C-alpha cells in the first residue's frame, strides 16, 4: 500500500527531526545568550575555555582595533565585560549597538571569535537624527 | 471563483505590487541599517502571507470535516502550497537581510529561525501527504487533520521572539508605541496589502487548477473502468501447464 509504506516512515522521520530540533538543538539554546550580569554571576559554571554566547550593548568610546581584531566593552546596564574579538566585525558594528559574541572566559575578560550584531526593532529615517555611517573596522 | 474575477484580482495585485515597490524604493534610508532595512518590505509581507495561508488551510480543513465539501479541501491544499512558497521566501529574504546586518545569514540557536524552518518542513510534509493518498475522501480527511494540527506552529513562530531571547528583533508594528517612522510604516502597509492580493490571486488560480485536476482524475477513472472490463482475457491455463 503506497499510503502506509510512505507515510508511516515519513511521520517517523519528521518526529525524529522535530524531536532533535526541539530537545537537542533548541533545548540547549533556550537561553540564546547570557547577559553580562548573568555571565558574571554564573562565572563558576563557565571555566576558561567553556564556550557560551554573551549579549549586550557596546559601550561608547571603548572600541579599539587590535592586530587580532577589536576590543570593546559590553554592558547590560548592570555589569560590564571586556571583550577581545578576533576577526573582522560586521559592517554595522559600532558604539551603542547590540552584539552577541561567542567564545569563552579568559581570566577577567571574554575572548570571542564570532561577533554578530543584534539590531533592535526600531526603524527610524536618517532625517530624524544624524545618520551615523557604520564605523566598523571592516574595509 | 469565476475566471473574470480572478483576472481582476490579478490586475489589482500587479498594480498594488508596483505601488508597493515604488514606496519601498522611495522610503528613506534607515538610521542604523541604511538601505538594508528595506528588505523588510518583502520579508515581513512574506511571513504574513505564510501565516494567512496556513490559517486558510486550517479553516478549509475544519469546513471540510464539517461539510465534506471538495471546494474546502481544494482551497486548503492550494493555500498550503502558496504558504510553503512564502515561508521559503521569508526564510531566504531573512538570510539576505541577516548577512549584511547581523553578520550571519543563519543561526541554529535562534528560536524564530528554527521555528520557521520547522514550520516550512511540516507544511512540505503536508503537501507530500496529499500526494501519497489516492482516494480523495481519505486524502481530504487526513490532510484536514494535519492542516489543523500543524497550525499550532503559527502562534509559536509569531511569539518566538517574545518567548525566547533571540537574535531576531522583536515585534515592531503590533505594539502600542510602534517604534517605526511613518515613511516605513506606510510602505510596509502598502506592501502587506499588495502581497495579500498576490496571495488571493495565487490561491484563486491554484484552487481553479485543483478543480480541473479533480475533474480530469474523475474522467480518467471512468475511462479506466471501461478499459479494465474489456481488457481482461481469460488465462490460458493449457499453455502454462504445458510449459511446467
């Protein structure tokens, strides 16, 4: 029977894939990133080298280009963490923007190798205020 | 739907898409994202159509279960097909938008992206289910059930940005303070309307095509039956036993 020979295995595969995505993939990532305050309070759970994502806003005036990439400070308004990112940050990277960095603690600062920009849900025209062209170190 | 009204919807959709495109091009650059933000004029309407289409599939399924009307099943099926297309378009435009703006086109940990991808594959499964059942009534019943169950994903996808911490930004338009400037909101609303007309045109034509397919299937079933009766010849037992 075409129905049973096709649909039952198909349902099985779908259930397996969904189960994996929900409990294997998303389960670990229900907390997509830690805020600086959470990262500081859970410092003991993440020894040096234990990878996690850290998300926050880039503090004004802290971006410095280095040979390996860029250093800056992320904050959630409560705690702040020094971040050293290796690699070229995306075009939109700038002061005051949201970022999610992936890496691990290295002593008192955070070493990351992946930096993505998390922009907000506001859409404002340039005329509303001074348009700040991307000041990322790329290019 | 009559062919004439479908053609009228087609023309309206083309006009509306043209208007929407013009407003999208003329919209100002966004303060943070520059011109990249304009991808939302395709991305957001695509996602909206996916939700709308799967909602129509849900309603079609319920109506079929209550009234057993073939039209409801055809609309549900056509709408799901259009919905899968626009879910795919939302995923692709999201990647195109994410690459320059976030610095990545996909993130396996993001609840919005993962839930949308799961929704895409479940509705691809819905279409596969339809093709695997030859009997129209069984097909309609099982599809209706799946179409109803699968719809739980729509609110899950929609609220994923509120329920979880995500890379994807939260909701903009549907909140009291709507942090969006009028130029963007106007262009977005026009494109939402234009895409809705495109949805009506696609689903209308596809439903019409589905009716023609059903009629053809029925006609073929009848002709098959006639041939089947005359085509059978008695087994020639003598020759067979002779060979063995």
